[in-house]
């Protein structure tokens, strides 16, 4: 049963993510609305998008505390994800051995940053006012994934060999035999839930940011007339 759910979650994630990207790609931009000050050249737009993706530039200018919690979380998540590649690659390159300690520290930092964002979302009136139940669900789900992962590292050590075998078989479509460790099953189950809801939630900002007209447009309405895509028909 878990094998079917695992492949179903993977299918929903891949198809849903691809579908949302296609929707973003096909959605016309009827207005010239780059957030000023905006670049007037294509290279300037590329630099702007890079600073948004790499450094959350607009969030930094908007709210420093939110930027701090969000940026620390995303950096830690990147390191945790990199460390988790050891469960999907065999044999492992030698440099992975040097990443393990950084991934473990990043896991602790990630949970702390998520806790900060959760408390801030509830504690700050203006943030709580615009928060929906889905926002809290995402944070709690990510915290649950992080906490169960840390518990498997520091408290209850599961059978790593069986987990790695199951993960490799899963992504290579050789079937999925669930390990018998309860804590791992809880951890993996929450990951599957996250995969299912990812394409239909705010988490799609990961791909959607590249299609934001406030960020990917040049500020050149005087030099080049912006024609409403609907006016072509």
C-alpha cells in the first residue's frame, strides 16, 4: 500500500509541478508592471532575478526579520537536501563524507528557523491577519519533517542500509519496500504529503518567481510599446 502511495505522490508532484509551470508560461502579461526601480536592459533583468533567487533582495528591503528567518531556512534546507542525496546515490562520491556534519547542523538550524517563522506568523498582528490555515499547515509539516529527521539522527537510529535500498529502488522504479522503522515511516509519510500538496500551494513560488512580471520585465515602456497580448486577436 505504501509503495502505491509513494509512486502516486511522486506522480502528482512531477505532473502538478510541470502543469503549474506551463500555466505560468502561457499566462499573458497584459500590463507593464515591473516594480521600480527596475532595470531597463535584459542583462539588468537577469541580475535582478539572480539577486531575488539567491539573496531574496525584495524581501530584505521589505522586512528584515522575515528575510532573516526565510533566508536562513532556505540555506539550511539546501544543505539538508544535499546531504539527503546520499540515500539516492550509490556509490557516493568521496566529497559527500565532508558534507555530513554541515547537513546535520543545517537540520537543527532549519527547524529553528521554521519555529521562528511560525511564532512570528502568529505573534505579529499584521502577519497573522494575512495568514491562512494553509500557511500554518506548511510550516507545521516542514517542522514535523525536520524534527523526525533529527530524532532519527540523535535519538532513534533506523536501519540506514534498508532505507537507502528502499529509496534507490523507489526512484529507479524497481518497487518500494518500506523499512520497518516507525519513525522513518512517519518522516517519509509527511514528505509524501508535502509532495502532493506542493504544486497546489504557495510553495510553488520556487518556480513561479521566474514568471513574475514585477520582476522579469524591463522598465522600458517609453522605448518599446508594450502590446497587450489579448489585443493581437
